[in-house]
């Protein structure tokens, strides 16, 4: 994955995590906050998997399965 795209994906994931914390601050917005957090985590995991080399992929998948 190109370095600029990787940095943009991580930046967007961080923004989603911040929105998640903001959304989880009240009961009325908790559903949206949870959704933002889940999408941020999915984006961060996908970016990490696509950025790793083929040799590190089994280790990354083992960590995901273990988690």
C-alpha cells in the first residue's frame, strides 16, 4: 500500500475513534459512537494487514484470531 494512502487510512481511523468517544458520552448517541469505533477499528486492521509483508501476515492473522 502506498505510504500516503496508509497514512490517510490511519488518520481517518483516528478521527473515527475520536468521534466514537464523543458519541459514547451520552445514551442518546451511544449507538452511533459504537458504530464509529467499530468502523475505525476495521479500517485500522485492514490498513495494517494490507501494509504488512507476506512474511508477517500469519503473525498478524494469529493476533487477530487470538484477540
